[in-house]
C-alpha cells in the first residue's frame, strides 16, 4: 500500500493562552530569544501579524500590528479570516518555521483550536494549546474565572509560571496536574521553558540529515538561565537549575521496521504528560516506498508519507523523539521496542488502516475524521 508524498511542509501553529497577567508575553519573548536559528512568526494580542526574527522581541511589533477592534481572536475572526493572517506568515517566501498565536487573556482557547483545525491553509498544522498559569494568583483567578478548569483540561501543555512569587508552589503544581488531565505540566519562573517543547530549534551550524537527536539536549548558553532563582520542582529554588530539568526526553532508533498496528496501539494509549512525538517511522513491507513522518502534540496526531530518498532498504531506520514532563522514559522505550515487527518481510494488507486514518486527505475537511483535537 503506497501513498503519494504530501505537498509543501506544514508549519506548526501553537496557541499560547492564559488569563490576563499570567505571563504569556514574557514567555513568548523568552521563546524568541532562545529560538536559535529557528524563525518564529507571531500573531499577538490585538491580532497583529508580523514575521519576527530570533533576535527580535514581541514588544517591537509597533506599527506592524493589525488591530481588529475587540482584541479577542475567537470573537473577532472566523476560520477563513484567520487563514488570511496565517498566509502572511506561512508563505514559502517567509522562511518561517513556527507560528505562535498569543491569544487575548479573555479568549476562549477551545474556539481558537477549532479555528486552526478548520483552517484550509495547506501550509500549516496544529502545534498544540499551551495554557499559562500564574501560580501566585491561581486561587484568586480560579475563583473569579472558574472556566480555567475547563481550559486546563483542554491544554496540551501547561506552564505554571511565577512560582518564585507563590507561597505554596508545590500545592499549586499538584492541583494544576489534577485539573490538566493528560497534559504535560511544566514549572517555570519568568516564562522560562525549553523551546523544544514547542518547536525544533536549529543549531547554529547547518542541520545534517532530517533529524538530529543532539539538538534536543544542546542549550546554547549566554548565562541568562542562571540569572535569579529558578524553581527546581521541590518547593524551593536552586541557583544552578537548568531549563531542561523541567522535562524528560527519549530518543528511539530501530533498524527493524515497526508494526503499524502495534505502533497505533502505543500512540492511542500514550501516557500522561507525553507532550510531543516527532520523527520518522519505517513500516517495512507495509509501505516499502515511503517512510512516515509523525507529528503528535497532546492528543493531536498526524502522519506524512515521504518517499525514501536513495536509501538502501538495509539501512532504513525508525527515528523518534518523545518529549514530556514526568514521563517514564524506560517504560516508553520498552513499549516502543514491543512495536517492532515480528515478521519484517511480510505485510498484513489491512495493517496500515489505523495509520492512514491520520494521513491528511486534502479532500476531507472534517478535522474529526483526521484524528484532530477533540
């Protein structure tokens, strides 16, 4: 069973939400400064859209901001209008690698996600809902805005920010984890989270090959991570805490093809806190012509068949990176090992059906039929 290669690559679009004062803009500024060679586009607050280079700051948008009046994205535009603004950033000539939508503090995250999933723009893909929480004001915010419980339940990643100002940060973290369902929950101060949670950071030198696992653990240091006190996850702060202490990652490589049914069983039951899965899968005789790029963020999953490019069958690999918070890396590795095919030279003619459900069909506009966010 062979699939045609998809069109142009799709740029992930991340929704950055949270109530007023939670620290969304601070987090966005941090991501921009830590993006390395990755080019970030931003749609900010009053729906202003502009390309932002890695050295820029969100506060420098100035006259390039486009105001739509009420500043609430989910009320101001519909999916077709959103496509117009995405087109400014996702066009091939922009060179942008990831788009971040910083929503208004009063926006409805679920509506923004549905708008993205309803988008007909072929150049973008949903990149996850990130909810930012002010740990110091969480109880008061929750009392005033009880809908925060629903927002947390929808999130793919929750950043519990301002832990340096919270008198009982451990209790807040525990409560947020209870409310956030299966989302990864990351503690933070000053909006400092590792950008790898949201997008691939290019190394300063040209990337070699399709996937570099070393990129995941390289943090180009300019000393900023040691300024002030960073939360270490045990209700106190350590001067030498690093960004990567807030998350876990697993790199999986297999020379043996994976069984599509077993892999779908793994993906359908992926563990709590497992935020991102990225990489390439070799399904062997189930589709000998293609490898399958995989993009998973929270419950969202999509596969992209790509022709093997002059790679001998004997050297084809499955290469995956899994990123999350509080995940059991050893257990995940064991589960992935169990996805290897017992019959690498034989194929069940129906074996790929589960995978193909998550291959985007340009003729299908119902996102629920494509394994979209529910």
